[in-house]
């Protein structure tokens, strides 16, 4: 089958929350993040038919720094960490952190579970599967992890075993109804 869609995910640049080990709020990229984005060659994205980004300022800023004119897509929003938003890792009880890291169906922070995130991202990817387009989606490491799990049909428990660096790109292709990961 011929390629239907090429979906290039770009993870936003470093933020102060990432650097400090805090759960994110709606913060912009920091100076290191701007440098990281500047090092990502726009030509590495290839031709772009559609540019999308999550609703948070860090994704919009990353897209703009890449010279893209993105449309905000709510399905590309970061994992909702509920009442942990803005907290450091040390402020979360070890019991709750263990639950969150070992049971992808649970969300002890009152936000979104990993299973729910994977479902949301997978449903959005399904809407792209019949397009003939080159799509760039500027989003969050958690969303990229979820997309990789969808492409590989991997279990949600593998979510934390995928490392997505700031200002990195991940390319997926859809041929027919099957997503593939290009490494």
C-alpha cells in the first residue's frame, strides 16, 4: 500500500518545570528550550501540508520558533496531572507516585490516566489515517509516548519506558490502517 499520511511529532523545548522536576503548568519554553528548538533544522521536518500544536503556550511557542503556523488541536494537549500541576516530584506522596507509575489505568492526581491519554491520542490518530498529508504535530513528550504505543499496539504499561527528549522529532507513517514508527 502507498503511504497515506506522514505524521511528524515534535516535542516542545525545555521548560523551567521540566528542568526543576515539576509537573507542568502552562509555562513557556526557557532559554535552553529556545536553543534546542534553534538546533532543530526546519528542513528535518520535510514538506508540511498541515501544522498542529497542543493548546499550551510551550507547544505554540515551539511551533512558532520552527517557523510553523500551527492550528491548535486539543487532542494534542499534555497529560492532565490534575492537582499535581506545578508540584515537584518530592511533594507527591510515594504511595501515589508508585500507583501512577505502575498502574496506567489509575490517576491518583485526579487528572487523566495514561490509558485515557493513549485512548485520546489513538482516536485522534484514527482521524488522520485516511488523509494524504504530511502533518507536523508540536506537542508534549507524554503525547509522543502515547502515539508510539498506538503505532506499535503496545500496552499502556510500556508508557514510562519511552524517553522523549525536548525538541526531538518522532515520525510515524500510516499505510492503510496500520501505523509504523520510523526510527
